[in-house]
C-alpha cells in the first residue's frame, strides 16, 4: 500500500492542519531560548516550497501574535487548539511542541510544561499547570478523525512516551522520539535550535528530485544515522526511538528539479538559513500567508511509492543528495544540568490520524536494516522495575548498526491480567461498543497490547487463569511455561527494635500468628504495630498473603481488613509504593510503627543506607529516607515463595514471524534464567536466583548480604507451602471485595454550565460517564445516590438518582445519569458537601463504610474563603468517618491547600485529577465501599 500523501489528488481537498507550539519562556523553570529557533525550523520544514506537505495557511502557531510575552503559552489554550484540530481535521494533522518535559520518580507519565507550570512536593500530583502525555495529549489524539497521526517528541526522556502509546485499533498513528527511554538530551543553542529538530529540518527540506520521499519509516533510519555522531547527556548514545501503528505516511516530498538542492556537507545548524522568514510570524491565526505552495502537485501517492521502489540506484555506494548526514552539535553547547526530573531540550509532537499493526522500526531501508521484532512483556507490578532493567541490558547486547529486537515491558493489576486472559478473545477483537457506563472488559484499554511474554509474580496466578478460562479463550491465547526467572519470599517486615539484633529465622510461623504477635501490645506498655499490605488486586504477593490470613478458620475477612487498614496511609498499588508512602515525612507516626507485608527484596533495598553512607547502598530506592526505620523479616510458612514464572503467550491467528518470534522468546528466557549478566540484575535488586524451583543462597553482590541487612533476613529460606488451590485464591479476592459489607455511596456532581463549556460534562471519560461507569462497584445491598450541585427543588441540589437502595437492574440509574442536564446556575459546592455528609451519616446502624464522591471542574470552588474551607474540613472529620474522594477535571486541581486535596487528605480519601486514569481509579475507590463488583 502506498504511503499516505496529503498532496495527492484524493487527499488535497481534505482539511489539514499543523498546531506548532513553542514555549521558550517559563516562570518557574529555566528558559529555553533554542525553542524559538526550533519552532521556526519546523514551520519552514512543513511548508518549504517543493518539499513541504502543508501550505502556510494550514499552520496555527502558539504563541500567537496576541501572546502576553515572548514564548508564553497557557496549557489550557494549547489543549484547546489540539482538541479543535483533532475534531476538525480529516486529513493530515501536525502538532509540534517545544519546551520542558518532566516524568514521575519512576519514569512514568511524561508531562509537557508550559509557561506557568511548576513542580510541587506532592508525590501523587507533582505537576501543576502542565499537560500529561498519557491522560491529556494522547487521550485527545486517540479521538482524532484525521487520516494519520504521527507524534514526534524531541525532549529529555522522550522515549518514556512509548510506555503510554496506545492508539485506537483502527487508527494510523506513529511516534518518533528524540532519544531512548530514560535518556536526557542537551538543550540546544539559541542561534541554531535544538539538535534533533535541526536534524529533522535538514532531512525534510534537503530532499531533491533525485531523493526518495521522506516516509516515516525512511525518516527513522535517516535521523538515527544523523544523530549517531552525537552524544546525549552523561555520554549516552543518541538513538531516536519510535513506534508505529499503521502503514506509512509522507512527511516531505522530493523537490522539483528547479527546487533547492542539498547544501552539501556543511553543518546542519546552517541548513535553515536558506529560505524561511527572518522573524517568527504566526500564519495560522491569520489563516493565510502568501501564495500557497503546491508541493508534489504532479505526483500522486502511488506514483511516489512506485518511484521510491524503483530508485535502486541510490541504495548502493554513497548516499544520494538529501539522505541523512551527521548533524553537527550546536556550537558552544553546554550539557544540561543533572536533575531528577526531565529538563526538556525541545518536545515536538507531529500528529496525523487513521488503522494497522503495532510495529517498531529500527533503521530505515536506506541503511539496509530490517525492522526489529518487537517483544511485548507483561509483568506483575512488583517486579516491573527489575524486569525493565534486565530488558535494557538484554537489548544492549546487540552489536552492529541494526537492532534485531525491541522489548516493551508493561504492567497492570494482577486481577485485571487474570480477567483478560480468561476472556482472551476480547484482547484480539474488542467489542464494537460498550454500554454507556463503559462497564465492559477491554484488555487493550486496561492493560495494553497482546503480550508475547507474561511474567506474573507467582505460578498460582496462571492456575487461576486456567481454572476459569473458557475454551475459546484457551484457543485464543496459549500459555506455555518455560520456567522461573528468580525468587523472593513474602515477609512481614517489622521495625527493628533499638538495641536488639533481630533474628527472624528463629520463628517462622503461619502469617496469622506473625500478625497477631506484632499486634499484641508489649509487656512494657509499648503500642502494637499497625500492619499494612499493598492492594491485593494489584500484585500477586499481596493477594497470596491475604489468602493466608483469610484461610484461618477462626478469622473473618472483615476482622482481617480492620487490622490491615489505616486511614493515615490508604492502600497502595505496589510494595514499593507502600514503602515510599511510609518514607513520606508527613507520616512520621507510621515510619517506625508499621509492620508491612512485602517481598523480601523490597525490604532489603529499603534497608540500604543512603548514598552518603555505606558503599553497599547501590539499588536503594530514590524515595527511601534515612528516618525510615530499618525492618527485619519474619517469614510466613503458609505463603508461597514468589517464583516469577516465565510464560510464552501464543495467539491464534498471529502467524506473522512465528518462528522468529518463538526463537526470540526462547532466547530471552534462556538469557534471563542462565546468563550471568541477567542474574546479576536480579541479584542486585535483592532477588534470589538458582535452578528452577530451587532459590540459591544470596551472593556477596546481593543487598541481602549487605551490612545493613545483617540479621534482618534469613539467608537460608524457611519452607513454605502453596495455597491449596487456585479457587482458594479466587475466593479470597471475592471475600476481600465484600469484606466491609454493604456501603453507602453518595455522588455530588457539579452540573453547572461551566462543565459543559469546559467540555468535561458529556462523552467518554467525562463527568457523567465517569460516575456511571464507577457505579459498577455498587451492589444491590449498598445504598447510593447522585446529586447535582446546582440549586433545585431540594434547596441546595437536584437528585438525578435519589439516595437509596439501587434497582437490581443498574441500567435505569445509569441512564438517569446520562440524561442529567447541565444547569445555568452556579454549583453550591460547600452546601452540597455539608448536606452530603449529613445524609450519609443519618440512619446508619453500626460501622458502615461511607463514601462521598465530588466530581467538579473546580470553577465554583476556586474562590471559597479559607475559613469556610476549614470549617468544612472540620465537619468532614467529626462524627462517623466518611471517606471523601474528589475528582478534579482540570489540571492542578489536586494541589496541596486546595479544597479537593484538603478534604481527601483529612478523611483518608483520595484526590484524583487529569494525571490519573480517572475511570479506573474512581471505580477502584468506589469498590472499597461498594460491593457490586465483588466476584
């Protein structure tokens, strides 16, 4: 199939647009003067006479002529223009962003920074007035109706965007990243621009009549060759990364014979000096800009592809004019400062929209490299950091210019993975539509692409899949176990008592006995330890530990959960997140008073000293603090050792590259299980290695043998027994979801017209949809209702769904939510919250879980008086406990000090905003109170 050509006769009448965004001026971050020049380079590259794929009148540039200052751009304005473009463009859509980029501490959730953006000391919501690549930019572009979407990121940590590249199944979408995952790049030079954009400009504008067209696949190989002579920050190799979902697209067309010729072998930094405007003059705002160029007007897309395929004379000997050349670094370039968060040299998003197969391209055909085979590895959340490190080392073994294999490591809740494999056909062919509530199983949405490899934390998880897998699912996805990769036991990590060397190996016992021991007050009057555990729905280890606790004859799940719950630290998705929460200085009272159920390797890493202390601190998590009390392991005899089994996943109908893929999977497993380099990665992270089923003693390189862990761990593992059956684990999950019994849930829905004006009221992922979808967690024995916060007949609110027992059929309530109109009145947020707290607390008998959910765009609560907010927080914390979960539908709505954050923090609830997966997280929060999805 020929590459998509926006200038072909069949596409020329369509709407094409480029949204070019350049932020060189910041209030809270260093300015980026090179960005202004890069913006001009990209503008020229897209519209250059003879090679450009767009006309000047098809560009919209930010900052526009009405900007309040040099390079000043507001994130909401940028998001609005991207949204407008994706709604209006049906041909080629291009978005270019240059500015700073940041990632979270674990390298996830890339954010784009704008002029007012700032970073705050909030681990859950560190970015204010920034746009999340995952939750906002990618979410918008997935909805584009354009024929093609191509995304190019020219920034530090650009490669991290690959973690959240999830196009729609029938969408043409490509992603080009300036560097690999985790790599920082220099900020460029104000006189020439950023190095990556300079290279792209040269490749796009320097193509002559004798050149091949710049398709995306060819450009990948050319830009990699161009960047190869340069080094990224800290002397990292500079290798642009990419992803593609679809066929191919033209990004530049060879110039006419009378057009500009290649400028030879001079520095790429001067390539832009011929042609283009001398100063920045946005054209998109005015809608015109000179006589529109007609690049490639005598050539259709099919003709271009035919000429490209036939031009074999350029594939031998030296490169033809217009192919990649080395990009000289900008003169006087300084390395960027070493910062934990990413300082972006320039971030460029080039977008077009439309269907295909996920591919990974290493080097373009001009270099003679075949596309690498992409291996998708799905892992348990607790082991992802180590598997990612191992995959990086595995890829670094590649020699030569062409990479043979690419590996994507991703994760999801263990319970979601089991559900997905039990309904594997839905992974291959999602349902054509979901009910308005969104309540349907969509593995591609919830987890990602179909995996080639699955590494759960425990073998029993695969038995859970097989126990309830339909015949069709077993045919669609076949699981073949190749063996274990590494091992680590679950332990009860207890703060080490001052003055006494712990010796945990003396008393291995059933987990319930260990928990009872630390919960008993000491003879000297010391307080009992609080026992904490990660979310059992997140990882295998937490669920197996819960199974051991529930399995005791005289213990009820409700009693167990009462012991394992502490409002000062809500349930965390992983063991590392739990320990990071303890290390948070705002929770000093728990740092040395909480015993935690976590893998041994996690405890060992957090016990390591800081880098300024002993030399054996390598591997210590960044969030660990020196005030976090050391812990000693107590080993349960009824929780199986986590054995990290490696499963090859074979999908029916996926016959492409079958033999090659099988060989790569086998090679990856053999390397993980046997190669000293691979074993060293796991050992350094505190795992035990050895022959399948037989973990060996830790070596000197292991943190288990570090001085900090002397006496805190048992070098020889005590014996442990697996659960009796997979059904027992499944029953535990059901009991966990029902443990607290029927709950009372009241939604407060901001239904003012600003919700509609801000486009957060109706549609997928917006306010009404979020509420309707989350009601899947409401069971027939629960009590729930939905109130609108604009004044109505009930004084301070309307009642789309009156508070009471739900109908056995959930559809009427969800339909009522969907019909709720926006009201041309201000929302009475304070009054609604006070009334809602009163309603939940009235008429209850005994300890009943209570949850109040506020969904708002914050417009009507932005100007609340401080004393009113304080009084409301006091009301929320007095009387029977009510958890408050706030959902802010704008960026920065969960910043410390704001109403949303203060209410959630004071009540042990949670504040969710655009940085979170709102649909998933809200449903999970409601599930902690409701019993509807307990199964």
